[in-house]
């Protein structure tokens, strides 16, 4: 749904009658209404109104922000990257506490800006807002916020903006859960040539440390027809790479009316002509099927990268985490994948400092890192999330012990990753050119199928193209190379 198509839709909407009840028509109605309200405001102020989006957290949030920005652009806001804008929204994350603290810090700054610009509006959405204690705190200490909504109702953004414009009090709309998926809403893409595509929402796993199932609700898969239609549309607009997004993509399709496996979905996506690369995130090891390994192995489009969160290497801790695999099962799975697809890059997530974790447990994690030889690993310090089973567990680990374990793990991760990445030295591989290099304007930055980054001499005309690059110098996690043709 682009701006021209939306203009055509708007022509047939009559704002003098009540809003339709069915979606997405109801939202089209409110987009048109918000657009008119914005025009009035602009006339009164004698200038254009601007908006700024700030996104915290994961790919899922990045995708949600693209949808929210899409709506703001349709309505007529000019998007800028400056929190002094007339409308600022924070799409928040709550997976670890440090993301929450950053939001509170930045809200304080927005308040002083609002005092100077009375037209300024502040909206908060995303995972953090799904926590009742957070909302209580904002109501009490940050009462200048204009709009709060959650993860289940972002499709209603236009309607909520209209309510916000009409109200002089804080507007709050939060849903505990939903079984609804609204299709055919606008979205503004950050990159012209690659895009995230939601395939499912929510998570049913309830790992004991994780807040995601509480803030993103139960698993819901999108209909495969809608997914394929969206990707076909993206390809017709010039997209060559898609990233299929879900908290646990390996359980895709289980609760569809006509159940379908993730591997089957991938085979359908592979058939789309013009699409060159397929990525996906995130896989839970317990659900990773042999069927998926074979589909990846035989695919020409699925990238040679698998993100397979380990979380911990000790079976005792894994059990307390409710991960439902043992150390041995995980290592056997990683070996099987490497055997079937030797050029695959494996990356992972690791948590250090889960309640009751000892140095021996940390050593088990290190032994898995050494055995699996990850190409990269994201290491996190355990963060206590209120309401999760782990938060109520006894023997939370003291900070200094966690720090010691964390540093040890990080060191091994860096050493093994460097070794893995170095293996590619001298090879020529294809890279999708993503952007100009931020530090050196004579270089462009590309991504290999296995997700490794390579910088090489080139200009903006290469952006969005897949080219062959010789990997000449390994610099730890990335390469410097040269264009081959
Ligand atoms: N503390 C630290 N890390 C966490 N993650 C999820 N919950 C927590 C928590 N409470 C990490 C996991 C997950 C990644 C997205 O965030 O490693 O894979
Ligand atoms: Fe959280 Fe576990 Fe679900 Fe991932 S799989 S979102 S870690 S509960």
C-alpha cells in the first residue's frame, strides 16, 4: 500500500458518516480524518508538522516502526531524525532492564522540549507498555505523555492519533492479547532493496527468564497467502532480500486452519521470481526440523546463516530456563547442521548470570562455544524481569560473579568468532551492497549470504545490487575486500 494507492482509497471515503467497523477500512477512514486534522493544524501554525520515530530493541520492533512511520507519512507528517519534532514516538523494548532505563532518561528531555513547543505530542508504544507497572509509573511521573498503546494494536495508530488530537488528557489503549492480524496497511521501508516480513507474532515458549510471551501474547501465524502476496509486492517494488520475522519461526503454521510447516513456507517463498535472498529469525533449537535443514541445504535463495540461540550450555540451567533441550541435544543439532551445510554461519544468544548459575555452569557454556565454533554470539547479562518465573527464583547471582563469567564468555566468543570468520580469507563471494561506508565515503558496505560484513571500494550506484567481492583482509568480525566484476 503506497501513498498513491492510499490517495485513491481516500477519494471514496466519506468523513461525514460514521467510521466503518471492519478492518482495515476503519483505519483508512481514520487516516483520512487525521490527515485533515493535521492540515488544519498546519494552517493554524503556518508551517509543516514534523515527526520523529525512535526504535528500541529487535527486528520485530524495527518492522513495527516501519508500519507506524508508514501511517504518519500517509497522514502528512514530515519524518525527521530530531526529537524536537512535533510528534515523537518511542517504540520501546523491555527484554532487558537497560532498555527501559534509556526510555525514562529520554522522556525527561522530551518534557523540557514540550514546554517550549505546546503543539508537541509524545506517544509511547511497544513491549514496555504491555507491563502494567510501567504504565502506572508513566501516569504518575511522566503525565505529559499524550498517547500510550501496546504491541497488539499498532494497526490502530491512525484511530488513536485522532483520539489524541481530540483529547486533552493522556490517551491509553492497551490490550492483554489478541487473535487478530490486520492486513493491507501502509508501511514505509527503511531500505529499498531489503525488507523484514512478519510471518508470525507472539511466543508460546515461556522460557523462564523471558518477558516476551507476556508482552507479545500467544503465537499467531499469518496466512501463507498473505505472506506470499506481500513478498511479491515487495519484489515488484525492487526488494531482493527478505527477512522472515517471528519470535520462534520454527513453530510457524501450527495453528493455521490448514497447518503448514516453516520449511513448507520457505519452499513457497523460494518460488517467488525476482527474489534473490531469504533470511529468517529466530529459530528455537527444540523445534528445528530435519525437513528445514534439507530445505536450507537444497535452496539457492536461503542465506547461509542460522541464528540458533543457545542461552546456556549447562543442562541443569537449561532445564531451569525451560528451554526443553540438553547441552548434548544442542551440540548434536549444531553438528548435524554443519555437516549438512558446511558453509553455514551459526550465530547465537547467550545469557550469563541466570539464577543459580555457577562458574562450572559458565564453563559448560564455554565448552559449547568452543565445540560449535560460532561465527558470532550476542552475550547478555541476565536481567530480572518482573512477572517471569526466574525473577522469583532464589539465589540470584551477585553482580561481580556475573561480570567475571560474562568477561570469560565474551573472550572465548571473540576468539572463536575471529577464527571462524578468518576462514573466508581470499575467497570471492557474493555480497548485497547495503549502504555507503559510514567512515570512509570511498567505500561501500555489503553483506555476504552468511551475514558477514565486507567493506570495499565502490559508489552509491552499487547500493541494492548483489556483486562478487574478493575478501582480502580479515578484521575480526568483518572484511575489507575488492569488487571482482
Ligand atoms: N535477561 C537477559 N537476556 C535476555 N534475553 C531474553 N530475556 C532476557 C533476560 N531476562 C535475551 C535472550 C534472547 C535475546 C533476544 O535476549 O538471549 O535470545
Ligand atoms: Fe523469549 Fe524463549 Fe520466546 Fe525467545 S523463545 S521470545 S527467549 S520465551
